[in-house]
């Protein structure tokens, strides 16, 4: 009898072990988000991001995944930043053929963003092979536009707050989380033969009061939480971005400088155009030309016009968002030739070009050309991951290397952190406020180690929550 009891107890424990969560990205670092959920042999992946920044991280994009892509039934995306979607074409190339769920704006941004990344990767490989600037012979793109085409066929759009039950083991729904048009946190409910477990993936948590997205919605109470910690140990300046930007652009106009803003073509680019337009309309600054140097920018602006229900801009007051984002002072540069011509541009002017972390893209040629020029100001407005040129400029390096060429930094470097798209730790705590029953464990991810540790300490000390900072490829049982 005793033995039978023990056996039953053992069986119970075994039963409890068949729900598994594995962290295959954004653990110990900010990029490469990939969380694998395993219920009774069925698998889904939350986000499928590319590793960016340090060389050893980027190398991971080329390593074999610790799971077989064809065994994953679905990928559920939080939002369309490359560190959350940039590995999708590779996953498909390696055998994934399930469904990729996302919100409608995320599908559109994913389309233009993956196409742009594939083209950049292909151009970069060609450039390296031509210049023999590669240790790999030949240099190859991580994925091609054909791989992106295959990926886009798998996208399925889902609205916010709608339960999607796609297998007896998994159902999920999206909640608004700000950050980027269409961005969501994901509430997943898993069922293992009658045992229900819920988990909330925060995705990237936005900030309150950004008109280009909606405010993050109240998060639901869940058994487990996976929480980002990009700014887990920092607080953004209380200063309104409006005033910080007002002073900066006013000075750019008066001193006839060229302001270069490295920014992703979707989201921040529109935010800056909107801010400048608003400052001009309120006669706080003189009009200034804005050059958006991105082949994606036209499509990106159209997405904002099409999905006006997903942001908080007052269309009536603005006389149509298109008139602001396509204003006569806004010049769009689609071609490479048109982008190169910007080298002759004299101030006052603003150039917005991607990538946002200065980790590739057209902005790099502007950096080669303009960093040695004291008449240039570079505004760092977003998060800069370790190993990126953006981080080196943020750290005050006066000499940097681009394509192995030494470049002297004589340009002025300014930080406009109040324009950040990520909540700081205080805002994350505020967002989590409605959760009155603490999750059994909160997994702290998507942060550099010091930031994740700080976020963990805030939750432990201020909320009394139990936390765990997972290591890369660590699995836990839920
Ligand atoms: Zn993001």
C-alpha cells in the first residue's frame, strides 16, 4: 500500500512536469527573443527574434537551434521589431511550416521589415565578398527575399482580446501593450489533460502617453509571468520629450547643423516627424526639412494611416495623419542614389535613417560621412545594445570602426532618452499594479544582466514576488 501511494505521488509529480518553458533567446541579453512552450509533446514558440549586437551573439543566429523547427506547431508574435521576428525566415528555411500568429499591424510591419532586412543581408554579403572583408568564403545572407516570401505565407492575423484556441493544449489572446503599432503582450492558457496553467508574456512594454500607440492595457492575472527588463534598473528623465526635443531642434535650426537620428522606419520615425510638426505648428521652432532615408518609410506611413484605430492620434485635430507624416517638409528617399545625395546636404536639416541601434543599414554611410564633422549632431533616442556602434557612441568613444575603417568622432552626440519606446522599471511596476495575486514565478528576461537583476530586486523588495532570471537555453517546468 505504502509503495502504491508513493507510486501515485511519483506519478503526480511526473504529470506536473509535462508543461515546460525554455528560453532560447533574450535571456542574459536583450535580443533574440524565443520562448518555447512544450505541453504534452505539443510545442509553440513565442517570438522568433534575431540576435543583434556583440559578435558572439550574432554568431548564434548561425548555430543550429536546440529544437527541431518542424516540431513547433505555431509561432505567436508579440510585435514586429527585428529582435522579435528577425529569425522567422531562418526558422522556415529550417523546416517550420506551422502558423505564425500576429496582430494585423504586426503582419504589415513584419512584411516590410523582413524584406528590408533580407535585402540588407544580401547587399552586405555581396559587399563583403567583393571587398574580401569576410572570414567566411563566401559570406552568405542569413536569409533571402525568397525565404521571406515563404515566411509571409504562414502569417495569420488575430485581433486584440480575442481568444484563439488552436489546439486542445493551447489558447491565447492578445492585450495592448503600447511600444510599437500592433504590439501586444500574450496571455497563454495551457491545458495538460485537465491541468490548466496560464502564463503572460509581456513582450516589450511601452510607455504611457505616446500618441503613436495606445497606452498599455491592464495585464491579466496569471500563474506565471515572463517580464522584459530592458530598463529594469533605470528611470527615464521626467522631462517631457516635447521640451527636450524642442530645445534640441531649435538649436539645430539656429546653428544650421545637421541632426542625424538613427531610427527604425516604423514607429520612432513617425514619432519624430509628428513631434517636429507639432513644435512648428505651435511656433516653438522654425520649420525644418526632414529627410527620411529609408526604402520602407513610405509603406510605414501608409500603415499608420490604414491602422488609425491602433494609435491615439487625434485625426480630426490633425486634419489627417497623412498630411503630417507626408508633409511638404518631409522628404522620402527610397533609392540608394537618393540616399547618397544626402552627403551634400547642408544644415539646418534632420536626417532619419535606420537601423536604430546603428548595427547596419543606410545610416552607416551617414555615420562614415558625418561622424568626423563637428557640424553634425547625432541624437541617440532608443535602446543601444552592447556591441553596436550606437552603444559605442553612447559610451563616448571618440574613435570607432565602420567596415573595419577607423572613423574619428568629432560630431556632437546627444541622448534623448525621454523618447524611448520602452517602459523603465518604475513604469513596468506601474503597469503590473493591477495584478493583485502574485504569479508563482516571474521570469525576468530581455535585459542585460545588471538590468535584469535590478528588475528582479524591485519585484522582490517592492512587491514580494518570486523571480527567476533564466540563462540562455534554460528550461523550467511549470
Ligand atoms: Zn520592441
